[in-house]
C-alpha cells in the first residue's frame, strides 16, 4: 500500500556521508555495526532519511559522535 502525499527521501552513500560530515568509510562501518539503518541495491548502499533520523535520536553514542 502506498502512502499518498508522502515522499520517501532516500540518500546514497556519498550524500549521507556529506550530511553527517564524515567519510564514506565511516558510514560503511556504522552500517556493518548496525548503528545506521540501510539497504543495498546491488553493491550500492541506500538510506531512508526518516529511518536514519529516528535511529539517530535513539542512539546516544551516535549523537555524541556527531555533536
């Protein structure tokens, strides 16, 4: 079922790294550690921005790292 009127904002690996001001390798480490929600399309990482924000608000370690 589709939510009408809601647009899902999806970031790529370089975009999410730029948003958090960290290198792409750091984002990949966070993904592997389960700290940041993601999914893969082939070999490419994709991030649902709303899910990432929700995870960030629940993860005190990430909050501390990002200031």
